[in-house]
C-alpha cells in the first residue's frame, strides 16, 4: 500500500464500533450520542435563533481569500476586543475549516527543535497529531492522583534534550475532563508561556461553557505580537454550528502570514458561504445573548447529570467547563464493557483510554475504567430516558 496506515481518531473509533454493532450512525434520530462532542443545534432557552438563510451574490461564488473573509476576521476581532480587551485586529486572525485544521497547521509548522508539553489526559486528536508528525513531546501529570488538575508548577516544562524551546498544547476547558483554567491561574499560565523560548496553543473550543463566565487566554495577553501564543476557536460549540466547519487561529501577525501562505497551497481558503453564516452569528448583541444562554443551559445540564451519575455510583472528577462528565465507573466495570452494554440501547460513551496521551496505554493503563459522558447534544426533556438507560446498563 502506497499510503501509511493509521487508526481513526478516538471519537471516530468509537463511532465506527457503534456503527458495526448497531448498523446506525451515533447522532441520528433514536440514538443516544453520549460519545460525541457536538452541541444542540436548535435554539436554547433564552438564546438567539439560529439563522436559517444566507444571501449569496455572484461575488460569493468566487475563491475565498487565503486567510479568511475580511468580514469574518473583522467580526472576530470586534468580538475578542469587546469581551476580552484583546487588542487585536483582523490581521491577527486566520480562518480554517474548523478548529482542528488550525491546530494541525500550528503543530505541522513548528520549528523541529520544539518540545510540546501536553497534559496526560487530553483531547483525543492531539495524540494522533503528535504521533503522525513525529513530534517530541513531554507529559504534564494529569491523572487520578492530582484529580486531573495539574499544579501550576507542572506547566514549567524544560525542553527535552536536543530541543531548545517549549510549546504548551492545552484545551481549556479541558476535553475530556471539563477542568477549566481561569482567572489569575490562566493569567499566570499566559505569563509563563510568554517568556522567550516558550509558546502555547490554547484550544478554546469550549470558551462559552465556563462557569462563572466564558473565558479566554486573550484576556491576559498584553501584546500578542510579542508572543508565540496561539488561540484556537471555532463556530462548532458555543455558536452551535458544527456543520459549517469554520474555525480560526488568533496569533501574532507574523504567524498569521505563515497560515496565509499555507492556505495558498494546502487549503485554498474556506467556504465563503460558511464564513458569511458565521459572521451573522457574531453580531455583538446576538453573541452576547448566546454566551449567556449557552452558559446557563449547559451549567444546569452539568449539575443535573452530575447528580445522576454520582447516584449511580460513578466517581466524578469533572471541572466547571465543557459539556462532559469525566469519571470512574463503579464495580471494576471497564469502559469497553460498559459500551458493549450501551450499544444494545443505541447509546455509547467515549472510553477513557482514548484520552490517554501517554502512549495510549489501553487496557493496561490507568484510564480503562474512566468514561467521558457527553451531555452536549441532549435536550432537557431527554434526561429521564437517558438516566434510565444508564441505570439499566450499570446494574447488569
């Protein structure tokens, strides 16, 4: 075979197993997509309506610009300046076809003498990206011993021998644990990563899903042009539009120029129609309403499912962000065994071992009894049915 072979990303590994067992796609009507990371794509209580149309002209059918439509990049700059006093303009922003391509591009073009520091329990594609690019990386302890909450000193990682600089790769709030670094702790982490020879990629897909308020590293960056810090976001979660596949990177102008050059040969820009749709979502009055509605709805969901899962015997380690619960199953039950039971009810969770950045230790690792339960796609009305399935599968 002329292509190198590699397995699917962890979430898709679970989706494919579910499809093999049920002949269904997790997320279609009648299934219970607790393994998936997408939000409701319908209007939330107290939230703004989702646009139903976009207007296209002949000009909108031409090639998009390499860095992203000016309208969208200006809207993003206004958004970040309004809510985080970021001090940026449209030339600090590059648009990608989702958040993951922005992360992938950043990791792909790092200098080879860079050590990547990544938490032990993290977002599943990070492992695949690091392995595919054969990157040097060092693990920050994030496990049961520290309740998946690294100490501040754990982030002060020295370069691995043979490298000269360090780049932190971090989802915040963390996917899968929901642990959020906020306020003064985030400010100090930004300061740490702003030092010479240091950088960071903050993956802020779950920015809106923080208690007590949405949070961004951009609030604490004095001059982004003087840093090697990248902030990645997308319309996927808080803006409730995963299907339009629009994400962005905010970084120093010199880095955005590199992303523009990459797009010119490797991406060709992002769908202009999708970018116009997201520009509508970022109208200031609308996005202000969305931030509050998302935070309120999902905080209530987090509380309700947290109580239910704890009553069913799970030991939870969940933080105050995201739309996942992270915990250990009771009675020595493994995540794979639990999924085998759930599949019979057209349901499934993400097994903990797939979030293990320490060489994916699998059944021999410490996460084989841990699960990531997603309440992102769940309506409030489905709560009782969901809990009933969980109870039945835990009591077998």
